[in-house]
């Protein structure tokens, strides 16, 4: 009877490659084994590189690079309509303005700031002796704000009058300062008023979260503003 042919066993290519590698490396303990590589991956350069986006920034550069935070769907900054307002008089700045009762006060000479949670009122004495125009505000004040306010976004510039004072109203948005505990930021909307009366300028800023309904409170404070 003829002998039956023995079946041929195929050795996987991977096993052959491993065996050959082991044979080639035997007897040469001075040569380190090659590092495994993955197809499609390129090794990072060993020389240090610096990305412009990760370089430390400061001042205006840091402000300009900040991205706007998303506005709240349910803004928590509404000023209640039933709050009582109290009058504040600044002898150094020769002006008076009302603010919601109970707000924290920080005064420094002719400058004062009132804050409560996410809202603030800021008043300071300016240097203009004649009312600014919309054109002048767009060419001077707006670029200055763009450099100093984080994630600045201009909404509107318009002429404004109140209590015998003339000037402009600048509406813009910015990121709030991070919460000292949580680090959370809010998207603020700011109404900035540059008002001149009798050769004297007052700068008033009213701010709160985007979408907050503070129209009545702002109207009350501006109506009570007076140049002493």
C-alpha cells in the first residue's frame, strides 16, 4: 500500500518573525532590544518646542486671549423689584447716587463701588470737560475697554442724557472675575455711561449677568444721579 503524504503545517508569519529575531539577538547581550513601534505614529521631536498658545501671557494679552463664557439660561442676577433704595453722597467727587439697600460698599476717595452677589454699581470721576460724542467714544473709549476687559464684546454705543448731563452709553459684555471658591465665571453685560455736566464728568458702570432683568433698578439709580 502506498504511503499517505504527511500534511504540511503552515507556520504563522508572526511566529517565524519572532523566532528569527530571537536567533539574531542571541549571543549578543551588548545590543539592546529595539523599541516596539506602532504603524502610523510619528515620534515627537526631542528638542523642546513652544506653542504660542501655551506661552505665559500678562496684562492686555491675557485679557484678549480669554474666551467668552456661555450666558446662563436662567440668570441668577435679577435685582428684586421690592428692594428699597438709599442715597449715597460722595463729598470728594461731588456727586450723589442711589443704590439698593444692603449692598456692600467699597469707597476710595471720589470712587465708589456697590456690589451684591453678581451685580455691581461703580462710579468714578472722569477728566472730560465737554460731553463725548458717539464717534469719539467708538474711537477712544471702546478700544481702551477692548484691551482691559476679559473677552470684550461691544453691543452698542449711543448718545445719552439724564438729569441735565449729556454723554454716551456704551453697552458691552465681558467675563466676570472667577469666583474665589469655585473658580466659576459668568458672562456679564455692562452699561457704561460717560456723562458731563457743568464741565465735570462722571463715569457710571452698572453690571450684572447677561439676561438678568435689571432695567427698573438701573433706571432708578440713573434717575437719582446728581452732580453736587
